[in-house]
C-alpha cells in the first residue's frame, strides 16, 4: 500500500516539517488469540501509530518561542518540552489541561500548522482480505455491484464491516486467521478461511447472540451484507492482496510511513526526531537507488536542539490520545461523553478543531489517517458536530 503517492507542494509553495512519533511498536504480530502488544491484562494496547508535528511555510516561522514557554508555566527543572508535561491521562482527562489551552492558542496565533499521519494498525493489517473477496465477486457476478462508479465506497463499507467483526470477536477472529498462517495463507485453504469468517459473522447475527452482544442496527446490516459477499465468494481460490510477510507478521518497518510523508512533500524540508532504525533504513534505501529519498532535504536531529521537534512531541502525543479514544469508544458513548464535557474541556476541544481546520485549509494532506468508516464518523462527531464558531 502507498497511502501518499502524490506531491503536495511545489518549488514556489513549500514548507518545513518537524516530526515526532507515538506508539511505534516496531512489529505487530499474531499470537494464539491476541497481538504481541497485548501484554498487559489491565490496560488495552493502543492500535494507533502516529507520525505528527509542526509545519510552517518556507524556512522561517514567526512563532514566539519565549512567549510559548512562559505561557506553559513549566517547572524550572524541565529542560525539554514533552507531551507528558502538558497533559496526562486519557483524552477526556487531557482536555482538562490549562497548559494544553496555552499550547493550542499559541499555534492558532502563529503561522504554524499541525500535521499528522494516523495509522490504525489493526485495520491496516487485516482488511486486505476484503480487496480480494470484492474483486473476485465482481468477476463472478458483475451485475451484483455498480462497481464502475462506487467501487471505493463498496470496499470501504465492507472493510468497515470486517473491522466491526474483528472488534467484536477479536480473540475468535485472530485465532481463526492464525490457523491459516495469515498473512501467509496456506495455499489451497483460501475458501475455507472465507467460509469460516462467514460462519463467525452468522453466529453474531443469530438472535441469541444479538441479545447478548447488543450490536446495533448498523452493525447488523453491515454483517448481513458482508455475509452475502462472503457467501458469493465461498469458492475463492486466491487471496493475493494480503501481505507477503512471514507467518504471523502483520506489520514491520515503520520507515515506509516516514518515507511516504517525506516524498509527498518533495520540495519541502523535513526534520525528524532521532529514530535510529528509520535513519538506517533510509540509508539502505538511498544506497539501493531511491532517487526520491536521495533528493529529499531531510535530517534526524536531537529534540533537545529544536523546540519545534519538542512541540511535535506534544502534537503526536495529543493525537495518539485522540485517535486511541476514537478507536476505543462507540458512537453513542462519544456523543454522550461529549455532551458532558466541562467548560475547560470544551474550550480545548474547540481550540483543537480550530488548529485542525487552519491546517486543513492550508493543505488538506497535512492531515492523513488510515482507519475505518465508523472511526471516521466518530472523528467527525467528536471534533466537528455542534462545533462552536
């Protein structure tokens, strides 16, 4: 997959980007019925990798660093700004922070923007199954879909359905795909895997199951539609879109996301926080003849030497909390909890929306995420529904 294959700047209109990351798990692998990062029974692991930070036009910014530091009222022994110094806890608790208010107001009043790349690693790793199923169905029953016009919409819809199933039946689903060596599926077992996923869907559609799980009407509809698609593809003999990785290895090598963000703004300057593994991978790519990377103005710098890298730590930490909250809460819960936010929380949420909108107006590709349709809906509800002007 290449989520960012186009250039979004030019020689006349370019930027300086500063980056930091949150939740780089290095590798995501399958266990018997869980992921390698599910190692704490008392705490749910975040499935979101964030690469985010600050950007400004050309090479200079008018941001008043001294005023920012003064407004944050940090303890004297703090020599480097990090997200943990600004706010702590889950996203709702983060919104209570006075320091977050000062930080966001500073961004709004300056010529700086924020940028982020959010990757739902679980969604990214498992929904490729839908691509093969969908295109097999088109070949088998071409009149079943208006695919010439709405193929993207269909794909996103069915991927959302599969993701809902994974969220609802995580242990069972992971045990099922592991049995077939996903993502390196055993040759000759493709159709059996699809039939077993369909069986799990149907189990959740039985009345007894519905009364136990309480899945909503939208989820029921998506499950029924996905079940119909899987039934149509019960004789599929190839699943080629799944990753060509080792058995149980779902995700490895986060340098590709750094690479995509960089080369998508090839005329800009890119300053990454030190990440030795990524830097080493970049050197390998350049030696291998990656001209885009060879011609890219980038460097890895110590955050202690750059307050804009430190500010990027705050941005990446904030959006890690934000997208983890979206991933973990359902739509009804987000609406209800949003309604109960206090004045400080609402102020910070409104400031966050303004920073996002300011950045989006400047360049929509500053803000990029890979997540399900239902998560996108939650994102829109939380940040933009009933927003204050």
